[in-house]
């Protein structure tokens, strides 16, 4: 048996990437009996049935680390959140919402600020600093000029990453820059067509290099957070974590209460801007619930 990763599933066939190439496999009946549906992203073992035509049988699925629902992919380790420095301008409000959703899925996160070639004032540098202070990894890139691409490539190594972010920020361009063979379509119009296509098609892993895959996500598009109780919002702000046990009141919202350890650190370890957005979001979530 050889090991591989399911990169695609169509009409009962699974395409499995292995060190000896991609095999087309059918799943053994046992999975159906166990109600276990092979899923893109699964690490599996296969038997080769026909080496010449690259056909095999899917025999075993390794226990999954996790499962994303939209897109339906297992074993995703990292979310790469892409914004543009300009055109369209980076929307930090949206970025924070992405970070909350990604934290909810327990994924590692990498923030990419693309199109820095267009930001002659270098405004992206202060944004980078804020998020680094908050404990995030941030890469500034230009898909156009080839800046930051090697660093991105390094961060994608040996894992499955999901790319997310508003359309037009350069996700497809960045993916092409790290893996030129993929030749994804870029530009506003093609992005729209791609999205339409994605809704009817299943998730598909794209290989960047051996053991490194990405999935271009139509998910994370609904950025509603109503399902998150306001009291839990604090856990999704990474930089609050060291101080959460230091507040005088259990159930401290870190807004009005006296002797609040979180507030003590605002302006230092906790960037002002991030704290302000926490307060806004907190109030928004409270209001949603009262409705
Ligand atoms: N100036 C500049 N333009 C870029 C850069 N990256 C992408 N673009 C352009 O931005 C547009 C949207 O890119 P695309 O990759 O389709 O974005 P997506 O919708 O996020 O996949 C295209 O016209 C790209 O040529 C960059 O680093 N610099
Ligand atoms: Mg795209
Ligand atoms: Zn507090």
C-alpha cells in the first residue's frame, strides 16, 4: 500500500496524490458500511491495481485532524487571509472578522498584505505592526513584482492551507506566483466566473509542491458573527489571552469594569485599534441578541 492525499472527488472516483503520481481510485465498500465518506484533504492508503493506467483502490483513511464545512475539506491546518494594501484598500474591520472565524475553526493563520507595489506611502507597515503586536504572522507581498513570494512559499510547506479574503485582492495571483503551473485565471471578471463555478463544483486541492496543498475558498464569505455570544468574543482576540485571568470580576467584559487586566494593557501589548474594534464588535453582538 502507498500513502497519499485525496485532492479531488468526482462521481465516486477519488484522485489521490502520492509520491508516485496521481491515482484514480474507488473507495472500498467498507467505508459505505461504516458511513465514512472519503473527503478531499484525507490522508489515505491505497493499493495500486493498474500501474499503467494509474488506477487503485482506496483502502484506509487516517483519522482526521479536523473538517471544514465550506469548502468541505479535511486536515486543513492553516488559513491564509489575503488583503490588498490598496485597490481595494485593506479593511481591518473585515480582517478582524476573518480572524475570529478562523480562530473558531482552530486553524493557524497567516495574514498576507498584497499589492504593496501600489502603496507608495507604505501605509501597510503600520498595519503589519499592529497585527504582529497582536501575535499574528504577517507577510507583505506583491504578486505583480514578485515580492514576498519565497516567504509565502515557505509558510505553505508541508500542510494544507485555505486561501480566503475579499475578491480582487490578488488571491489567484499569489497562488500563481507560488505555483506557476496552476495558471489560475485572475482579474475581477474571471473571479466572478470562478465563484459561480465553485458553487457547483466540489472542493479541490491544488498542489504547490510535494506535501504542500492549497484550496481556494469560496467559504468564509459570510462574515456574520451573530452565532458568537458576546461574552466569548474575548477568546478570539489572541492578544487578550495572557490577561484574561487577571481581571477582578469573573465574566469581565473588559469594557466598563474596574480593575480590568485587559484594559491595563491597551496601548501596549494590546493595540488601541484592536481594542476599539473589540468594543464595537462586543456591542454589536449584544445588540444582535436583544433583537
Ligand atoms: N499592482 C498589483 N496588482 C495586482 C497584484 N496582485 C494582483 N493584482 C491584480 O489585481 C486583480 C485581481 O487579482 P486576482 O488574483 O484575480 O484576485 P482574487 O479575486 O483575490 O483572486 C488582477 O487584475 C491582478 O492583476 C499586485 O501585487 N500588484
Ligand atoms: Mg481568484
Ligand atoms: Zn477585564
